[in-house]
C-alpha cells in the first residue's frame, strides 16, 4: 500500500506526456477554442503507451493506441448526439450512455489485450468515451476529430523525438507480430467479461444512486470500477481499489487548493501539464501517489469544457469513486468466494 517501486526512466515518459498534452491545449487557449480541449486531452493519451520501448516498437504501439482512442472519441461524439437523434428523454439518454460505455469497456479491453498494449485494460477508453458522450453542447464533429487526430500525430512525433540526438538513436526495427496463445486468448476473454460486469454494475448503481441522492458523473464510478481488475494477484488488485479511494481523496484536497486560486485558462493548462507529469512519474511505481495527480488532472480537464460548481464536482468525484472501487473489488473477490462456496458444498456432499 505504501511502498514505491524503483525508478525506471519514468521522467522521460513523464516529460513526453506532459509536452504532448500542453502543446495542443495551450494552442486551443490561444485560439479561444476551449470547447475542443477535451478532444486534445484524450488524443494525448496515445503518448502514455510504449513508455520504455525502443523507438520502432513504441511507434507501432502508440499508433495502435492512438487509432483505438480516435475510434473511441468518434463513438463518444456520436453517442452524445444519439439522445436527440432518437428523441430520448434525459433519463433515457443517461441509460443509453451507461449501456454504450459498458460495451466500450469490454470491447476495448479485448482489443488492448489482443494488441498487447500497456497499460492494460480499457480504463482510458471508458473515460474518454463517457466524458465526451456526456457533454451536452458538442462542437462540430469534424473540428473535434481534427484536434484529436492532430494531437495523436503530435504524440507519435514526440515519441520519436529522442532520435534527434545521435546518442539516443537505436537501430530501427519493427516488432514482429506475436499471436496470443490459447491460454492468453482465454484470459483476455475472461478479463473482457470482468470489465463488462464491473463497468455495467458500477454505472447502474451510480446512476440509480445519483437519481436518488442528486449527484451526477456516473462514468467516474465506471472508471473506478475497472481499476482493481488490473494486477498480478487478488491482493494486489484489492490494494489498487483501496489506493484509488485514498489517492482520490488526497487529490481532491489538492484540486480544492488549485480551484481556490482561480487560475486563468493558460495557468490551468500549466497545471494540467504538471499533473500529467506527476501522474506518469508515479503511475508505475506507486498507484496511490499517482492518483493524487490524476484526480485534479481529470477534473480540471473536464472543467475546461463543462464548468460546474466546485463543491458539486468534489463531492461527485469522491462518491462515484467509492461506489466504483467497491464494485471493482467485489468483482475481483467474487470468483474466489464462489470457488470456496462450491468447494464447501462438494466437501459436505462427500
């Protein structure tokens, strides 16, 4: 819970990711088009993949990750328009988004496993799809997608930027395709089912609780629910769920301090870049500490596009995270509990 793994050139990946999100966002600030900021923020996610890989393999992994993220962004933008196109009520639109986000959770988990992308899982895709789909006033589709495509292209260039220095150039080699083994395919399918169940259950509970208690942003619960699904052991996965809650609480304190300063848009972009740097510095070493940076990073990015009262934002984030993390831990523990119950029944019959 409180240990930290040794550093592994984390600052290099952190700088690349920070620059990858700062340049598009500050450009949008200068152009006065903050309504497109969320498309740039999620397009920059392509840069988090292949962090310590050789340039050739990093390029292929980031190209795949960027292509998948662009598809998710496009689907999210279309989903945002689906409610009006289908003449759904506001409640019906919310439930449609929960259903669609659940499908994205399972489908992207399977694709990420098939392409051997790291970080594993579909957390970023759930976040991107649901966040974009929940924005009520959408900019023109072609403008949002253009920003996303250009941001992905910038991330690819930044991923190769070290080759400018002769000392950092390594022989260029394309990674050979490696097929998943039968066992790996089985695990990938089981994990996809886990993502479907965790995201769907968390989204349903968060939506029902939100209607009852009066809070929103149900997709934050869906994001938190899949966090415990990544890990090499049940104990590690449960620990990630607990770290998500504690790290989010600490991150909300940091966010409150930032919001009290009432930063200007260009200062907000600097904060986002700094938080992106901090998140990438610690995400592979200490998940709870990384969440202290991830929380303001995610919420400030949302505030750029859809401002809401600070108190509402902080409260929603914490409640949704608790709901989601609890669901994720339950999904992790359920198979083991089921096996124990089944074993107990067999022993009683014997």
